[in-house]
């Protein structure tokens, strides 16, 4: 009896990612919407006094009520790679001339190694995503059947059309930056610092997430 193997065609990973392009720190999605990602500092709420906690809650409420656009907050957890630190401790122990310090360094290194192996230690990064949905955005070319058909008859894109796309992108990016500045100012009032991610940082973040 013959064995029939299904014809499985693997798809490129790009088809499963909603990101079309990352440019000037701006994420351009496949539906041409824009996103800017802010990395924020953390705030140890539990260590604050009751008055400070109430003030932070009220400020956070005012922050959300002041926005006329939606935002997304998410936390990224990564396992901590402790190997470079362990290597540093080993090197420090080797150059010690005091035998007691050498023994203490080895014991401390083994303690840290065992602790990491038996405990799930992760680092957490905090992000705020700022959206902007432009009415029209053509950055890397048109998409869709109608656009493809029109492109057949229109021919190659002219320099003026390219410049118009660049101008629109810069205008939309400026709108996105203004939104990000509003969010950063409001976060500062709560004691939270925020900085926008650059292109390489955004690519690294998506590479890890996917």
C-alpha cells in the first residue's frame, strides 16, 4: 500500500507578524497604522505611604481620563542570564591573594549559581504603546487588489509620489510624537520615567517576542 505524504508548504514568518516596517522608531503595521513604543521605569507602590499611594492612584486616574486616544500597557519578562556575572566572580576569585577571600568567593559563586538554577528569576520591562491611525499612509508601496491593478496601468511610481508619501509619513509621525510626549509628561507626574524606543531597540523587542 502506497504512502501518501501531504504537500506541506511552510510559510515565511513574516506572514504571521503584523509589522510591515520599523522606521525612525515608528512601527508601521500591515494595515498602515502607526505605533510608538515607550519603555518606562517601574514604581514600587508597596513601599509608598498611604498618602503617596492615594496621590499616585488619583494621578493615574486623571492621566487615563485626560487621554483622547487609546494606549496599551504590557510587561515583558525575560529569564536573567547570570553566566557573565558568575564568570566575573570566578575571575575575581582567581586574582585574590588571600586564601580566605578565595574560599568565600567560591562559596558565594556556588550560592548564586544554585539560587538561579532552583529559582525562576526574571527581569521585567514595562512598555506603553502609543497608536496613531492615519487616514492614508503609503510608505512601502500600495497593497490590495485594486492598488495592484492600478499599478499595472499607471507604471512606475514617480518621484513626486514618493516625496508625497515621505511628507505624509513625516506628518503622521509628528502626530504620533505629540501623543507620546503627552503620555511621557503625565507619567513623570506619577514618578515614572519613559523614553521612546529607537528602531534597533524596537526590532530587538519584536525579535524576542516572536
